[in-house]
C-alpha cells in the first residue's frame, strides 16, 4: 500500500489514536463486521504508518 493511506485517501499518518480514523473510514465504507471488530480491538496508541498497524495485527489471518 502506498503512503497515501487506506484506499488512497489521505496520508497513512492520519490513522489516529487506536485507529480511530481507520475505524471511521471502515464504518463509512461498510466494512464487514469482522473487520470493524479487529479495528476496535487495536491498542490505544497513535499509528503513523501502515507498518505500525501490522505489528498489532500480526495474529490476524490474511484472509479475514
């Protein structure tokens, strides 16, 4: 994925604390409930890059 962020909208640094902005994007995009649950379970810390997210998603199956 590019540095432009999720689906090319905005910069990856705009994920927010605990993925708040990512959650808002997922809900607005009608993401599957399983994806919403995973995002809601992210630790409450800032995510500045997509790579930062992967450290906390390491146990999530790729095909979820």
